[in-house]
C-alpha cells in the first residue's frame, strides 16, 4: 500500500520539463511587461548617456552589475528561496513612483522606480536573503541614473568655487599673480573663468564609478573598497584643480588661444589619467601600511 501510494504521488507530479517551460513563459511575460512599462524610460536614459558627457559612464554601470551577477552565479544559485509578500508591496510602490514620475515629467523618479521594481521582484520571488546577496550589484545601478538638474547645480557650483580657490592659491606660488572673484581668476594676461564644465563633476562621477569597479576587482576587504571609493572624491577634486593651474600657466606664459583650445580638451583626459594613477598610488600606500602593521604585530608577539 505504501509503495502504491508513493507511485500514485509521483504520477500526480507534473514533469520537470513542463515546470521549466511554465517558468520560462512566466519570466518571458514578466520581461515583456517590464519592457512595455519602462521602454521609453530606458530609451531616454541611454540617449542622455550618449549626449551628456557628465553621465557617459552610465553605459558601463549595468554591464558591470551583470558581470558581478554572472561571476557570483554559483553562490547565488545556492541561496535558499524564501519568497516574501513584502516584495509585492515594493513592486506596487515602484509602480506608484513610475506613475508620479511620468505624470510629473520627472525623469529621475521614473528611473529610480525601475530599480525599486527590480528589488521588489527579487524579494517577492526569491526572498530577502537573495536580495541581500545581490545588494552590491543592485545598489551600483544607482550610479547609472543622472543626478536631477536642481541637485546637479547645487554640486557643481561649490566645486567651481573650490577649484578656483585652489588654483588661486597655487598659481602665485608658481609666479603668476592672480585676483579671484568668485569662479573667475583674473590673470595678468586675461581672466580665466572656471565654468560648469571645468567644475570637475564629470571626472568626479566617472572616477567614483571606476574606483568602485577597481576596488571590487582587485580587493576582497570591504574597508579597502570603501576607502578607495571615498578617496576618489578628493582625488578627483585635486586633479581638476591641477588642470586649472596648468591652464593658468599656459595662459600666462604661452598662448591663451591654445590653452582654451586643444589643451583644454586634451587636459581633461590627461588629468583623468593622473587621477587614476593617484587612486592606484593610494591603494598601494594602503597595502604598504597594512604590511608594515602586520610586521610590527608579528614582532610584538612573544
């Protein structure tokens, strides 16, 4: 009787391939719905990445997140499935944010709602443990969303003033007298205005993104990864200030037209490379400091 009951129970279960086909169809329908809801949002997002140099790094962000998920695919497959109905609440909230963004013509809300939707779906189908397992690649996606214009202006202007102050401090040490008025540096040859494009926000956003990628690829310690990401901010500001100092030196001692032409464009790439080198050097200093600390600890042991 027990054998017959087990046989009947097994015969009642649907074949595994049928379950897989059903899951595949459900996933396909879900992706189609997401594409229908967010197709326009993603199109305009990619268009802004292409047209706005400040956010051109956005193309690399989702690619890196997918790379992280692919690299951790075995570990993620072992995560226990514990679907949570709270994920459905997050999905509903994400759709409300999407509607608010569309009706209010607020692109930032529409784009953020996509990330909220992804979080809600993961929690609803896989559970909170799985969401915590993919928290890093999910949070990294926020870097692909351009900053709202009102916030962007509040960031760029202080950066302009800071870069102007640093340049006005360093140029006299190099023999160039200056008179700073806000974000305008008056040189003997001509006034040099630190406009929004020279604020360093472009290199700052790109360097922070690359610092996180670099830290993930070469480091396993969380505190070092965080230190690299935080260090990228002052490094980007310092590199941009050096760019303005170099422009001021060229204006004063060489040719103002060339300083505002080819060098102004080329120096942006050059300074970004210098910033990357500074970030690498900072990482090496962290490693050397850790090695020396470890050696002292070993010596102190009896």
